C-alpha cells in the first residue's frame, strides 16, 4: 500500500527534474515510459526497508490504540505467540524480496541506467580519464593510462604475453587509438615490440602501426553500474572472470552480491523492531510510534549506505561491511523486544 503512495510521488519529482533533458535529448516516448517502469521497480527496491518498517508500525499501532494487544496478551497468550503471524508474513516478504533482488531488479536497473546514460547525461559533464590494468585472457595482460572511453584512446599502453610464467613478448606504445569502423584494429604511436629469446631480445620499432589486438575496446570500459544489471548467476560468473583479470573493483561487485541477501533478510529484524516500538500504547498515539519508526528506519538506511561506501573505498571485508548494519540492528531489536515484553 505504501509503495502505491510513495512511488508516484517519486516519479513526479524525478520527471519534474529531468523533463528538460528528456525533451532536449529527444528521448522516444516508449523508452521514457519503459524508464519510469524500471524506475518504479528500482525505487521500490531502494525504499523496501523503510516501507516495510512503516507498514508494520502503522498496523500494530492501530491494534495497540484499540487495546487489542492488551486483550490478546491478557488472555494468557505469550508475546512470542503474538509475534508468530508477523514472522510468517516476514518470511513471505523475505522470500519474495530475495527473488525480486536476484532477478527482477537487475533487469530494471539495466534499463534505468542505460536510459540515464543515453538521455539524461549532462552535456557539460567532464570526462575523467582512468588507468586500466587487466588480464584479458590466460596469456596476456594489458596496462594503459589516461584511458578515455568516449574518445577511445589511451596513453602508455603495454601488452605482455606469457607462456606459463615466462614472458614471450611485450608490446608498448605511447598512445593507443581504437578504429571504430573496424574489428579490434588499433593505431599505436611509437610502437615497440620486444621479443624475448634465449640469447638476446629482438626489438621492432615503428613510428605508427595499425594492428589487430586480442580484445574488444568495450572490455576495457569499467562500467560502474554493471554489477547492478546482472542477475545472481551472471553476477557470480562475472566476478570470477573479473578476479582472473585482476579487476580493482572486486569489492564493489562483492558488496552487490551480499546486499542481495542482506536487504531481504533485514525483513525479520525490521519487523521485530517495528512490532516492539508500536505494540506499546503511547500517550501521543500512532504519531509518536511513526516518528520513532521513521527515525530508526532512516538510521538503518543511513548506516547501511555509510558502511557500503566505506567498504567500496577501503580494504574492509565487504561481507563485514554489508552485514554489520543487520548485526547492529539485530542487537537493537533484541533489546527493544525485551523492553516491549515488560
């Protein structure tokens, strides 16, 4: 119910902010409608913890204000028995949330991010060059500085070919330029190829050389949102491939794996906290319960975002970073449950 209330508000706010760019970039109507369908799924998944939390608080507060909880417990039923239907519901929501985050949200995220990249990117955005280091197959490793996906260029390019642990040859160039109308053809400036032999190395030098290299240019582009767009099985395969390539973004990808389990699992913790907060009849009524619930809900989201951001930028184990929020709030839930039982 809360999703039906909140999502249209989010769509209206988002559309009002982006309508100028949508018109300026001549985004097709069908793609725009598909974007907002994907936005609905993406937005609902993002607000999942808070919406669940507020729903349970609202329902339980209604019971408490009508003194139905007091009557229920006065009949000799334990508080844990009172919690049982909530956990049945939480189990259903959790299982649905796992399926949703594993397979539905990634597809929506792909459409959502592609539309943003194609039609909502600022014309004044400044491209930030980056360094790339990758193992592109079992035998070859490449390195490039100032890698530019838009201009399809790089500087200080190096390709090393190994057989086992022995270096067979090394190609280097001061500048790499991809030829868009070709298949894996690149222009190399100040080309140098060093062939390693048992007696002495052989050097081949050219001022400029157009040649085929064993990788697609798009393979070098580290798309920041790629992990969000893959279903769970594809994501696991992608991570194994990136580990072999020596990708520096493994932490970011592992965070996405763990979050697909941690957010649905938080259903049980948030349900327990929500019931503990709202089962007590307060003088201020439902408003006080909702205020406390919103403070705790936004604290959950805030701590979760902070821990994830820290894990992406540091060497903290992604498993610890992602699950730390659930662990902290599980302790809060246990404390509040003991307090509510009294």
